[in-house]
C-alpha cells in the first residue's frame, strides 16, 4: 500500500511503498495568506481537468484543496498557490497514475 508524505518546509512530496521511498517530487505550496492545510488526509477524488490535455490532472484531498500540475515550473519550491499543492505537469501525470482514491496523505510543516 502506498503512503504520501508532504513536507511543506522542504517543498517536497514523497511516495512510500511499504515504508520504502518510491518517488520524490518538488512542489509549490500555499501562500502565507492561503496556506496548505497540515494534517492527515486521504485521497478523495482523482480527475482530469481537461480531457484533451493529459497533464491537467487534480487529486482532491480536503474540501477544495488538491494536488495539481503546472507548466510554470519556476514556481516549484515556492509558496505561491491558494493552498493547493502544485507539481510540474510531467510529475502530476506519474503521481496521478501511482495513487488510488483512499491513499493516505500526511502533510506536515
């Protein structure tokens, strides 16, 4: 079973399988005025935002918060979003294919 851990301080998302690191991704996080929520969650939904563009995917984990892709890779490693976790477009496709609805997601500072 997979587990996802997000370090807001390091701006990294880690995927573990049976407690072994499987993947590591650089991310952007929420701004100070709209922070990414900290806590333990589960993946609620997975969907494509645009059926024609396979890189536009979203993974919802809490209310209106999710993990999404961006083409603006200069923002990775920064606090720039409205609270969402943001990955580059290539990584979001791989991550979206790895995880399932119900996957545990731990977000910590």
